[in-house]
């Protein structure tokens, strides 16, 4: 397998602080209401506990990205060196095909520029030997970058409950499921 960078989301560690989303916003200054990274609390059907659990999600940089396949002006390309899916906004005509086609909702519409945009895995930072802003900012290391060609964590899953399963796209993201709360009784103390 060739190098394929992926986000590794450890829901056992994530505290839902939104620092990753804020770091992305600070790095790229998206328009108000436009978010390339979101932190989603798991709903009660998936995680029925009083404690909360979260998934921090952005573009999944799929092996077979729908956004690139439906773009009529080839504003998307997949980097050969690391599998990152890059959107070239100067080529975008704002047709919205990518926004309607991505089942993960990664491309977002910029109402000011009237074009699509999305997470680029901070490829400029990667090229400079840095981590993506979201990964670097996480105070508990719940969000990490991994190379799927070398990644071998037996506890990681690709499609946790609540995350859409589109095997043909093969999203480049892996998760550690949230820890189930432990019941503490008087005999435990």
C-alpha cells in the first residue's frame, strides 16, 4: 500500500473541547458559519450514558473521493505522495456537485466566494514538516495523523456506529471507540 495519511480519532481521549475546530478556523479564517472540522457529540442511541463522547470530523481524504469524481472542472486532486485530497479553490466554479455528492458533508459552501471549500489536511504544513493545525492543537492527543500503510492498531475501527459506511469511497479515518463508563459502587472505594 502506498502512503495514505488519515485522521485517527480517539474517542476515549476526546473531551469535546473544540480546540481542533478552533485551530482549523484560526489557520484558514473560514467565513462565519463555514466549518471544515466539526466536533460531534454522540447521540444517546449510540452512546446512552450520562458522560459524553465525541467524534472530531473533517474531510476523510477518501481513497476514491466522490468530490474529485464529480467535479466538472477538476478542482480536486489526490496527492500521490500522501493521499491527501486537495481542493483548488481558484478552479472551483461553485456548482455544488461536490457538496451534494459527498456523503460525509466535507465540502462546504463559502457564501462570500460562492465556491466550495474543505479541509486540505493542512498539506502546506505537512510539506513543511508540521502536523495539521487541528492535530497539533489537541490538548489530549485525541486527534492524530497516521499513515494507513503502516497503521496497525487492532482496536481501531473504520466505521463506528453513527459514521456512514461507504466502502467504495474507503474513507481515510480510523476511530477508537469511546470507553464505556464504569459503575463505581461503595465496595470499590
